[in-house]
C-alpha cells in the first residue's frame, strides 16, 4: 500500500516567491557605472598579464651539474 507523504504545494505563496526572485527590488545607490566596471576589468587584466616573480638564481656550477646529470640519464 503506497501512501502520499508529500506536503501540499501552496501555489499562491510559491508563485509570489518565484516572482520575487525573478524581479528583485534594487536597493538605492547600488547602480554600477560603466567606467567603474571598465576600470575594474582593466585592473584585473593587468594583474593577470603581469610577469611572474623571478625564482632564485642558480650558479653556473649548479646549472652545469644539472645539465650533465640529464645528459647521463639520456645516454643510458
């Protein structure tokens, strides 16, 4: 025997909630200016395009040791 355990849907309150979500009331003074958005976008682009910070410099001896060890591994 199957019983219906779902709660009845209140269509009026549900419809009012959906309408409220579709058309939110805008609060005063929250409007965005095109120049503000363009400035923020430009700043974000400049930060993303900036070069990475340089890593620690290696001495010539360290670089030579790495190169020799790679050559030895490749020749095996």
